[in-house]
């Protein structure tokens, strides 16, 4: 039984970290939570980062829940008010290549 994320998951978490660092706040304030975060969302979905848990046969990376936890840990560092983690899980169980959630 594997208890640590795969190397690929750690690499993906590093890339997600760099995307979020680029768009993340320099300081947290009410303005940050009311700001327009569409650029972050576009970069994540255009890059296919929302499909990390989708099986490879359906066009995703095929990450299991342990791998997705590595990405979730990175997401939690930035407090960006977007539904990235729920979308990761929905796509994992949906297992589809349809881009209707963009």
C-alpha cells in the first residue's frame, strides 16, 4: 500500500504552486477575497490541471487520492477563493474529458 504521493504528483504540485505563487496575494485582505481570480482559473483549466484525477484513458493524469492530496496541500497555502479542490474531485469521479466545467 502506497502512503506517499508519486514523483509525478510532486512535480504537478510544484507546477500548481508556481501558478498560484504568480497570482497569489502579497497580503491577505478583504479586497483579495473579492478580487477577480479568473486568470488563475483560466490558467489552471487551460493547462488541464483540473483533470489530474481523471483516468489516463479519459485524457487525465490518473492521479489517485494520495497524489491529489499533494496538490491539495499546495492549494491550501494560497487561500484563493476558487472551487479548485471540489472540481478536482468531481472530475476524478466523473472521469470524463468534457471541458464543460471551464
